[in-house]
């Protein structure tokens, strides 16, 4: 049910009620548009299971570790979202992050370059890698699976060459090390948290006002308030937990405040969400992912879009590599290897991004990354072996892909997309 009001300027504004909004949402869910709902429910259930099994799981120290441990996966997954939206794949993102991290470490340690030059060099390396992959895929016509598989092998070898056959390069730059190890002071953590909630509320109310001024359908005020309240509870509770003392011996080294990597993740989440949802470029990405030929006929530069998403993916992989090097304070031949790529792809898919293209949001990378981090961390606390963790994570990924496939089938059957 909706209500219609007329403003002083004679503009009719359609206002759906809270009940109609909930009814519409439930209809979309029944029609197969599940979004991140399965991942969020899974995250809650897994957290409760691990929290009951091990009291230390909900400790402030372990809670902070979830952010720092999962940062590399989340950043790489954010970039992979763009590639997956086009129905493509990037198998090289893991070792690309390692190569970019090695470039930064070599410049810092072997050549004495300052961090404000070494970090841009690593990012530029990521851009070049992405452009090269995108050109081969878009212009030469080689399938992305083949190109990125070849790059996966090539970058693994390049990493070994850069590291002189497998040596470990340590870094000592305080700024780089702080990125994924240090914390924001408690006072500034609270200022940042309150600022985030206030900014989100301002955006939500401004969106309602702008849509109402144009006579467009607006969300019920109850839904808007629930969103703001939900974010406030999440952000303020997280800040309260992370503001507690986490050090075993505070007299030697105090650990309090939100990890620096958290607002960095938040900043990229806001930026890329804005790009995908509020810009022409973002609409073009969804259009190409939904129907490439229709997008081409509509005048969208399909090849440029395809090249750009691989550039974005590799740039975000570079950021993931920087965070991995920061956390370890070193780079080695396994940086970006092992299970990093699989976890990153898994994070994007588990979070709700479709492997078939055209459906996904950047928030999916964060939610999926949280699921991966919780599984890895929780099963580690319970004493499970690496093999058991891989098996369980693989099953979760298979379930997520199955949910996506079934949702698309149901959407097709009900006439919704």
C-alpha cells in the first residue's frame, strides 16, 4: 500500500508504507533476489557457533585480528567484484598482489626509496598489470580464464625473480608497517565512528529529500531510521569493543583503538560503491555484465569497460599486497600465493556476487571476506587442521554458488532478473 501527497509546488510524491516496503522486499527474496542475505545469516550463525565453542573468539584481541588477517583478501575481492560483474575471472590477482608488494619492498629496503614514492610505484605496477591483461582479453580476444591463468604462472615466477630466487626481504619503514598493524587512538576512533554514523544519516535523509523533490518514490521513514540505527549499533559496538585494552602487558605495549586498516577498508567501500551506483561508468559496468551485445548496440564502449575492470582489479590487488607486506613486515615468495586467490574469489561469491555477471556490489566483498575470516579464525581456535579448514571453506563456496544458480533459475521462472 502507498500514499500520495502533494507538495506546495504541486509535485505529487508517492510514499510507500513500511508494510508495503517489507512486502516488496519479501517478494524480491522469493523471486530469487537474495543479495547478501545468505552470507549475513551465515556470518551470524558461524560467529555464534565459534563464540560458544571458544570464549576467546569474541575477545577484543581476536576481534581486532579478524580485520588485520582478512584485509588482503577483502581488498583483492573488492577488485574482483568488477571483473565478476562482467562474467569474467581473474586468476592472477593473488600473485599480482605479491608482485606489487615485492616492488614496494624492494624500493623501500634495497634502494632506500621513501614510502610516499614506493607505494605509488606498487599501485602503478598494479595498473600496468591490469591494463595488459585487459588488452589481451578485450582486443586480442583471448578468454580471461586463459590469460589470467598464464599470468598466475608468470607472476609466480616473476615474484621469485624479483626476490632473487626466494629470499625474504624485510621492511622497516614505520608508516608502511603501521598500515596493517597499528591502531587509531581511542578518542579519534570514537570521533570517526560518530562521524560515519552522522554522515550516513545525512546521506539517507538527503536522498529521501532529493527523490521527494522530483516526485519519485521514497523509502518509508521507518526503513530509513532502521538503516541508520542498524549502522549505528554495528559501528558503535565495534568501536566500543576495539577501544578496550587488548595487550597482555599494557605497561610494555598498549593495544587500544580501531585498527588503521578498518577505515581504509571503509573508505574504499564507500568510494567503489559510489562509482558503481552513482556514476555513468558504474551503470555501464552493470549493462555490459547484463547483456554485452545490448550494451554495445546502446553505444557503450564495451572494450574499454572490460579493460578498465581488470585495471581496477589489479590495482586493488596491489593494495592487498601492500597490506600483506605491512602485516608481515616482509615479503617472500609466498606473498599472494597459497590460498589468497581462492579466498578472494570465494569472498566475492559468498558475499552475493554472481559468477554469471551483472549482479553484485562492493559490500559483497566485505561481507564475504568476513565470512572467510571467521571460518579461518574460528576453526583455527578450535584446533582444526588446514586441510579441514580448506574442505569446510570449499563447501561454503559451493553452497554460495549453488544459491546463486538456483536464485537465477527462480528469477527466470518468475520473470524477474
